[in-house]
C-alpha cells in the first residue's frame, strides 16, 4: 500500500493549475455512447476513477484515441452489448460508482443495458433510486438479480413524459437527460439538478443535435431527436480542487495563485471561504491568495455562530465541507458544519482531534469546530484516508502540522486528485511517496 509522508509547518508559494473537473468528466465521457460519430474531449483529469471509465468504454467497443495527456477522441460506432454480462464488466463496473452513468446513454441508443451494483466511497448510503425511477417513467423496466449482483434494464421504446425527481440528484438528472434526448416526444424534468457540470453536459448534447431548454434551472425540457452527431468539448476546472487549494493556502499561511478557475462557475464557494476570514482577490481569471498569519470566522448578523451546510446547487457543494472543517480548525472563532447528505462523511474528524484540533462531533451529520487561531498548531500523526475528500482534508492538515505525518490508503486521494504530490512539491511542500 502506498502512503504519503509529509513534513508540515512550512509556508508554500507559487502557482497551481486546477485539473479538469472529475464529476463533469464522468458525465461527459458517458455521453460519447449516444452517437456513432467522433467526439473530442479536452482537459480530462488523469485520475483513477476517470481512467477506469475510459478503460470501460474501450472494453465496450468504443474507439479511444489519446491525443495528449488531457485530450481524447472517442468513437462509439461498434458497441459490444454482450460485454454487459461478462465477469470483466461486473468487476470493473462494480468498482466504479461512475459506471452507473453509462446506463442512460445505452438505454437511449440501444434500448437495453445492464449494470453491476456500483462501488465508490464509503461515505454513507448513496442510493440509485432517482436514476431508476426516472428510467421507469420513460418506459424502462429493470430487474435486480441479487445472485449475480446485476441490474438488467429493458427500454425498447422510451417515451417522453413528465418527471418530478424525488431529489435533485446531479448524476440522476444527467442520466435521465441522456436517456431522454433520443426518446420519442417531450420529456420535462422538474426538481432537476442545475450544477455547472450538468449545464456543461446539456450544452454539449445540444451541440450534438439534442433539443434541451431550461439549462441552468431546475426545470428542463427535452424534445427527443432521432440521432446525435459528434462534437468537441472542454471540461471546466475542478471546483473542488479550487476550494481545496484556497483552504490549503489559508492553513499553511501560503501565497498561492490558482490559475484559470472559471470564476463565474464557482457559485457561492468563494463567499463561503471569505466567511471563514480567508482573503483573496481575482486577477483576471486567477485567484490570488496572499500569505495570512490569521483568519477569523464570521458570525451571523445577530452574533450567533456561523453554520456552513451543504445544499443542492446553487447551494454549497457537500464535497467541500471536509475542506471547510479542516480549515476552520486553525481559524479564530467557531463554526458549525452540517453535512446533510452523507451520514458517514464526518467520521474522519477523529484523526484531526488526534492532531490537536478542537472539534465536537455532535452526531453523524454535524460537527462544531473551535478554531485555535494558529496558536496551537496541529501535530503530525499516522492516519488513513477513508475517502477522496476526507483524504485531501487530512493532507491539508498534515501540510500545516508540525512534525511528520504519514497518510495511508492514498489510492483514495488519487481517485480524485491528479499528480497531487508532484503539484504540491512544485509549491515547496515536503511530501514524498513511500
């Protein structure tokens, strides 16, 4: 098992470029299955989850041509539908939660699909009901076989309909949209997710010939078309990486410039970090964070303790709550972190407490952080990364801590962050792979 060894407590300095957005990539890559024509995608992050999905597309029969480190051509002209029932597909699809995203395009184009029960992070229950309820509304029938662990779906005739989603699921919305673009008639999706990555998918599908309106809202209307063509698409920078680097700069009192962030697509993310007291400025499309010895958490207008909670877009993304929590440990003031969506995502705080952080875990969803104002720096320890976002939060904590830290199970971190040790070294971090 690989691990990172970090000697923290030193300020960093320099420029860093965020990778392409992981969560957008998993949707966009699945969409190549909707057409037999060539699609070129750039700014693809070179990370395990994305690479697994690209490999899976190749196994399905998609022609994959890597043009550069971050740019690929895809052509799904000859799909092997028999591959769905192979043990190879079960093993690869079951280990990647993003594999669920191929179901919508396959139902739309071929009228059938199969998918093993997906895997992914151990951060609590992540149900797939929204996906399947949407497919059922469009006319699909599915059966789960507990012996084989496969979902088998039949959708020989998808028809447009009105769909009210039970939750504003990003992946659920994306999957249903991809199924609906080739369905007969008009589909209306209400309570649809409207994240920038979902908007990117809809814009790409429209360039391919789809007819989607209401992009950016929670009410999408899709007029089915007979076929889609090819296109070119560039992924947005990863907003979770951008937030992580803002937090890293504050925790380590570093002067960092985050390049080409597509600031207008970040929503309220910058405002949340400002409420933690972190100073930064926009220079063109770059975020410049000066070295700060101290940062103070804001309060609500009536003086009550600040609460940071996740919510569907344009609310605050749950993927950054772990970062906000760790950054708050060295701020001046207190904050309540409320993780509504995943009941196990806060359990990594025991590692931060071992490092000296003042955190009260109220229940599986809420933690109160009492900031130490950097008077009592965290101390290095040995720890294990439980999931992608908690792993990076622990990495940021280790870079700010005095002494040596060792983080095991870094495969979890590398599922979501490309060449993270190399990029941190370029800023002056003392980190090595062991």
